[in-house]
C-alpha cells in the first residue's frame, strides 16, 4: 500500500517502433496537448503532490533503452480529476464555455 490519501499514479510501457529521443517524444506530447489546459507535460517524473487539489494531469516520460520501450508516467488527483471534475469539464465543452470554468488550477 502506498502512503497517500488521494491521487493516482500510472506507469505505462509501450514498445517503440521507431528511433526517438526523450526530447523528440516530449515535443510530440507537448504539441498534441497544447490546447488541453489541464494537461502538463513534465521534463521529469511527475509527482502526485504536484497535482493535489487540482484538475491537472501531469505526464512525464523516459525511454528504457534496454527494452526499447517508452515508459510514460501520469499523475492525477482522483478526487478532483475524477468523474465529477471530468463531468464539469465536459459540460463546459458542450456549452461552449472555457474548459477551466468552475474548476481549480
């Protein structure tokens, strides 16, 4: 058991099919999420404490050269970025409001 009261920490492994550097992949993720106000791409491993009481999803990555795998780490505060926060964000999108309306940063 992890000594935390809230938050989700995920580690995802994916086989790399092309040669890439961490910088290349960070730039790719930054470009993909550039219009996502609650997604932050980190240049280090993200920590749950950095997203507590926010609607942010922090994403960091590294490359395991031994297995040629991308290792992606993401963290959220599941009590803020959980179903309720996601519902508010989706409602804002549906009604043409800024995604951030009514949500904490």
